[in-house]
């Protein structure tokens, strides 16, 4: 059985009026079947371009992307039967209801009326959209509109779903509504490729995470695998003024205007706590998080938006 | 295959035609206001004898204008809603997508077209064959300009660029060509330019069918069909349906 998604030495360059911008320099990775794979990166890191290449919107300049063994260029027609997409910053038709979106999207894809109705009812029910399913989208909240787009994509019975930043710009409560929808499909055994720059989203939803930066695929693994790839397993956050040189023997110290974070090993925690210069009420100790992994792999420099 | 195409086209027709018309009927008035204004002025300055020419012009202008304005819808769905990306990643045929939305666009013009057709039939007493020929000519005009709109919409990258473009095309293809007047009224060299525009041939055909009882319509009909095939080939070759694939 071929893997759901495989990218090898992928390169994509945008050319416009004599200028060229490398959006993807080298993406080499593969996605396992069933579950959520999150492509995590900052704006301009190549996530959206990758989705566009994978969904046959753009052609690669070099390398390849295969979806269940089908090449995005050579087998594009077959491949389109296997994929479904929520594009970045997509919006529903203002004058239509969420139910109509799903129903007509089914019919548009060749389904009969009865089958389209049943499918629309089933997806609306699964995603918990009954309360607003027959309200015109112009009157819905941002999250409900986004759920409509997700419902439309998920209504197709395809083998892999591409969700390009489906929660961008939404508040945390609304984002959780979209997360629930994604989780339900993951639990139903579907394969989902999700792009996001929200670390909490990637940590919450993903079975596996791929980290990208500046058009390069940096690393992939489960959250635990990514954590274990770091030299340290514990983060010690200290608020207020701290003489960070005192902590350098214990690990890596990072200071900014918010305070100081020491990346260290569990074995040093007691020594740190016994240090008289540390005010205990201003200290937080915990395991390394995805944000720490991300910063250690990607850094904190600004990236340019690829679009 | 045919059944699936039918479902694709009717769904898009509902999405771009019947549903918005049902919920926003005000758009109906906007679509038919311009050709009826022209008819009013033609009647005012030309008298009752010019009503037929005004109605023939009105029916043609309505089709050309609606098909040209399709550019705006197509671009809105592509750039603002990103709906074209959703569709382009499915097996849906781009021409079925275009014809579905174009049919939806025509839904708004149907009341206006019906009134103009009623005036034409009442004024000229044409028979069934002539009515069907008029409808065929209008359908070909609709295909040509819908495809042209599709081509333009796949090439434009900014929403704000499309408004001046669509208004300009509407005037160039809908108002300036000899719809409301005879082509012989144009100076010699300008006539050659006018013959390049499909609307000119559609106008010659309609006048030939309605006023001259099919006299001399064979050549315009042939040229018109060839123009449609050229636009179809040109659109298939140069439309950029899936973003910039190069």
C-alpha cells in the first residue's frame, strides 16, 4: 500500500516579471495513513505552496509529490478523485446556507439528489452544525463560516483531506469547534494534512508534526519524538530580573523582555531550586513544549510571507 | 458521465442563479435596467417605428452584458472565496464549472429577455423557426462571451482590476458595435474593425432573421460559428484555471 502523501526533494519557485522567489527549496517527507499530520511553520515557510502543489494547483519545479502513489503532475486526473481541500482564507458564498454548501458540493461532484441530501445531513450532524445549518452564511460568525468550508471539504469521500490553516484568525473557542470537527474525522480513520502556525493547534490535533522553515522541511515526528530530539527535557521559566549567567552551567538560557527561560535536564531542577538567588514564587517548571522545539529548530527570525 | 455533467452544471446554476435571485431579487432590476433605458431613449427619439430595432438591440445587449459581467463573479469566487481552488482540486471539468456559473448568470436576465422577445414577436410577427434561430444566435453569443469572461477571469490576479475591465468590455462588446444601428453607418476602415467583434455578426444575424426573413444570413451564421469555435480553442489553450501552473 503506497503512503498517503510523499514528497521528495520538492522545489517550487514563483516567477513574476523577471523576479523569482523560492517558496519551497527542499521538502522531503512522508505522511502515515490515518490521522492528522500537521505541517507547522511560520508565514512564508512554504506550507501553502506545498498544499497547492499537492492538490494539483501548482506544478513543482523539481522533485515530486505523490498521493497514495499518484504523482501530482503525471496522474493529476486520478489524483483529484482522492483529495479534498480547504484553501487558506477561503469563505463560503454569503447568500447560501451551510447545508446548501454541502448539498450542492455533493451534487456538483456528480452525486444524485437523495445521496447528496443524506450526505449533507450526515456531515452537518457529525460536525454539530444543526443550529446554524439553514442560516445564510452572511449572518454567521467567522468560526461558523470556517466550519462550513471544512464541512464542504470533509463531505467528499476522499482518501486524504488538505486543510490549509483552517483556523487562521479565529478566537480560541471557535478554533476548538473546528478542532472537534477534525478530530471526529481523524477518529473515523481519515488521513488529514493540516497546515498551521499555531503551536497549540499542532500539539492538540496531530499524530505527527512536520516542521518547515524558509522553504525547507526541517524535521518530523510525534510530539514526544520531537521533544526527545532536543538536548534538554525541562524548561524553567523565571519572571523578573535574573542573572542568567548563574544558570548557564545547567543548560541553555534564553532571555527577553518577558523574562528568562532555562532549557535544562530534570536532574538539575533541585539544584536550581536550591539556588538562593532564585525567587521561588516567580518560577515555573515543566516539560519542553512544542514551542520550545519549534524555536530551537526554526529560530525566531522573521520570515517573509510567500504570497 | 453526461448525468454527472448535468448535476455539476445545475448545481452551479442554482448557486450562482436561482438561490441569489430568490434571496436578492433586487439584482434583477440592475441587470435589465440598462437595455430598457436604451429602449426608452430609442422610442423617445426614434418613435414607435424604431421599437423593433431597440428590442433586438436590447436582447443582444442583455446577453452580452450579462456574459461580460460574469468575469466579476468568476473572479470573486476565485480570489475572495477561493471557491475555484476548491473546485479545481476535484475532478470537476473547468468548462462545466464555467457553464454552470454562466447559466446561473443568465437566470437574472430571463425576465428581461422574455419581455424583449415578446416585443420582437409582437412587432415583427415572426414564426417558430425565426424564434428558434434568434434563440440559437443568442445562445451562441452567450457561449462566446462567457468563455471570453472565463479566460479573462483566470488571467486577472487582483479583484480591483476586474471592475474597469468588465465595464470596458461591456461597452466595447455591448454598446459600441452596430447593435442599435446599421454597420453601414460606420466609416469604411472602422467597419473592418467592427467585423472582428462577434457582437457585430450576432446583430447582423438577428436583424437578418427578424427583419429580412433569413435573407443573407448564411455567411454571418458561418462566420459567427467559426468565431465561437476560435474562442473555445483560444480559451482552452490560454485560460489559467489552476493558478499559475508554469
